[in-house]
DNA sequence: TCTTTATGGTGAG
DNA sequence: TCACCCTAAAGAT
C-alpha cells in the first residue's frame, strides 16, 4: 500500500527500532545474501524517506535503498520468517526485546556507498513530506510539463510520493479535470495543490492509511473514525454517486493508469 | 479454495 | 504500449 505516506511512516517506525543501533541483517530467501552480509553487524544511523524511496544510512557510509513497488511489504515480524523474505533486519541487544523487520517483494533492495542517496534522489522532484520540499520547485517543474495534470502528478520527477489514489483524490478536491494540460494550470492553483498534498500526506502518515474525505462531509467526528468504505471521494468508486453532487463517478485512463472523476465537480 | 487485483516502475519492442 | 516482477488482501466459487 505504498504511496509516499507509507514510506515516511515506515522510516519513522523503523527509526524507533534501529536508529543509532547495531543491526543484524540476513536474507532468508537468499536473493540478497551478499547485501545482507555487508550490512550485518553495522550500526544504523537512521532511516530516511524521499517520496516512495526508503534509505537506511549506516555509520561506515553504506546505504540501503528500498523501493516497495506495487506489492512490496516491510513489516515487523515474528521469530520465524514466513515466505520469501528478501531482507530481515533484527535488533538484538541485551536488555531490550528482540525485534525483527521482514522485507518481502520489493521492487528495489540494494546496498551502495555514500553517493547512493544523492544518485537516487537527483531524479526525484520535491517531496511534500520533507522539510526540504520546495513549493516553488514543484510549481516550476509542473509548468515545464505539457502532459495532462493527471499524468504530471504521477511523474516522480515532478513531485515525489504521489500515487494513483492521491492524484485522483486531489484533483477531485480541487475541482480540476485530470485531462487539463499541466502547463495551463494557474500558479496559484498549483500552490494550493502542493499545500493540499502536504496536509493530506501528513494525515496519511498519522493514520497509516489514505483518508482524503473531510469528516464534515459525511458527518464523522474526525478523520480517524471514518470507515474504509467512506474514506475516499472518487478512487475506485466508478458508478457510485459523487459525495458532493450525486453524479455517478466515471473511470477512464490518464497517463497509462486508471483515473476516476466526477464530471460535474471537475 | 480458487482467481483477481493493486496505492509502482522498468525495460523491451 | 505491454509484459513483467511475484506479495497478499479481496472477491469469486
């Protein structure tokens, strides 16, 4: 379930276990044996996220780079590895409980040197969840794009961390047709879009799930209490009535991925 | 118990 | 544009 909020939440949770700690690394599945052996026994400085990319920095300069892709998972696990565990990280220290984190099905899992973070992030746009995420950089990058705004929002070199759910939801909330050429959107509207991304992704990190619906819209006391079936405005809701105007939500393709919109509100 | 689908991205053609 | 990667939840049977 990985859009940017998932990766930032993972970095936060992994830091709680591993920051400034010695790490045991292994590859029960065997596909990452050399990399795990290289990291085994090293001290982790910290985990860091940029968009959908996760890094672990080690004190000798080594860097672990993980990208979950569509189906990857990185979770706390029990004593015995289950299934194809690419990488297991363990914190095992006298005086504290042994903790395992298991990585399965990642699109990327590699180890490199100190330049790895820079090499990867040089290709990425600003990340609305990072302190260095720059709104003007976002505006400039979008305005260089002639593709539809719905495609531009999925382009990680324009804005890092947005996926197929958030792009559909943001464009609904702002009343923008996904097919509008990116370079035709007003700068003020792009700034509003960035601020919405900051606010929404922060909520995603806090709740550890994507909830874009305004609680007031459905009479809920707060975002946390919104049930999963009511947490989104348009994503995967084709045929269902728009929560604002009851027009049936439509599904079509934008930028090679499925998109949903309310043709009345957008 | 089975089949389908997915919040992603790359690389071949 | 499409096959592919190859996990696991959700849906179909």
